């Protein structure tokens, strides 16, 4: 089961919304979830869960599947792990559960894993590189070992991202809380194979175009529209790689009632997305 998060707009908080929803999914339900980058380079996704020191990532489980290779042009050895290591595998048979999970970072033990993207920056042709053409095979392997895979497509416009969106079971379309963006969506709806769920980021319940007004204005089905309220405390936790710790205040066994509106909308949105995907009843 693949759920892709994407936005036509920059600044819609797509990666943040994905990370929060994926983490809330395992805190609310006994399921296993994998988070996968929608491109070769996507350091912001992993940084939501692990703190950085001097540009390096710390925390979580070490990479058991780390391998080294020699760069001919510089005669230096580099370590490849995460997505980069999996892309180097010559056959699908090599992408066993042990190998795949060894190249992922555990966020919640045995329940939530994040696949790190390459640390190398993308070139203009990255999605046409012969190595990256194996990405579809990697995602298929990851999907085999988890109940659901969340794919972060950000606001990418290239062909690879569009293919991911077309092939996903659910597309979570992230947009700002404004009438114009919703109107544009209904005038020119994107063509996806799966169902489209609208997620309003940085949401304010007392805004003019709140969830209920948008449902009435555009006749959006109640179970196809979610919201992620603005939460500065959680965003601050996210910036220092402690999203899971910050989220535990709102879901699971550690609810403290800090922000009732956020807690209510988060639980509602997460459950709607998982139900739409058929992961929970």
C-alpha cells in the first residue's frame, strides 16, 4: 500500500505533514510503516526524526548494511548506505527484508522506519540515471515488508514524481488554507490512479475558509478533507530532530491535552487517510 504526499505549491508543509501523519499512524495503530523519499536527495525528511551535529545525522539505529566503494576519479573511499546502497543491488532477490531494514533508520522500534536518501546532491538528470531507474524496484521491495509506505514527493514536478503519484494507491494533496488553491484544484484536478485526499497545512480552525466551510462551499466529502493545525511547539521539535518525542504529547498513552484542536484534527486526519487506504477499519 503506497501513500504519496505531494503539493503543487511550495511552503505547504508537505514533508512535515507526511512525517507527522506517518508517526501518528504507528502511535495510534498496531501497524508497520516505512517512510521513503520521493527523490535521490531528500535530507529534510530524515532530519525530522534525527538531530544533526555539524551537518551529520545522529540518533536511531546504526546502519548494518553500510558498504564502501572506491571513487575512481579521486581514489577515495566512500560509504554508501540507505537508498544509495539499495540502488546498487543488481537484482530484486538481493533486496531481502534484512537488507532493506538494515539500510533504514528506526524511528519507533520494529514499527516505523525511514529510508535515508543520498547525501549527494541531485543533478539535472538525476531521475534518468541508470542507477535511479531501480528506484521503482526498491519501493516495491519496501512495500513487501511493511503494511504501508509513505512517499515524500514534496512539490516536485519532474516525471519521476508524477509517475509515483500515478502509481500510488492514495495521493495526499497538501495545500494552504485558502479558497483560491481549493478552487484551482477543482477547476484543474490532477489525474491520479488512486484516491485523492486533501490535507490543509498550517490550519487555523477560526479562519474564514475552515474545513467545514470548504466542505460546504465545494461539496467536498467529509472523509476526503483533513487538516494539520499550526503547532509551533511541534515544528520546533521537528527542527531539532525530535518529532516523535514532540508528537507523543498528543497521541498514544502520553496525551497531556496541550492542544485539543491539534490533537483532534491530527487523530481524525490520520485515521481518515489510513481508512481510505484500507489499512485500518
